[in-house]
């Protein structure tokens, strides 16, 4: 499954919509995505959404769509 992660790159400052970043990851569950990101980064994770069907097709049309390999973080 592919997940869309909305996060702040800095864990210290309060979240602001203007600084929210996005990454896409493939994993078995959202729990595994969150665990990998928390173990390897200082990201402030806002939400993790599973992308399927039309939602996935829409996101894949974005030129910035790129799957992040969680093992290489």
C-alpha cells in the first residue's frame, strides 16, 4: 500500500500549514510508516493517509510524486 505523509521537517516549532511537506511511502501499514519515520527522522508527523483508487491516481499525476524508501532515511 502507498501512504501519503504530511509532516513538518522541524519537531521543535509549532506546525504551520505553509511549512507542511509531503512524502509518499510504500509499506504494509501506516503504523510501520510512522515507526520508521519516528526512528530515523526528527519529523513532526501531522497525518498518514492510505492512497487507493482515484486518490492514488490523482497523486501520481503530480510531478513531485516520488516514493520514499523508508530503509534509506
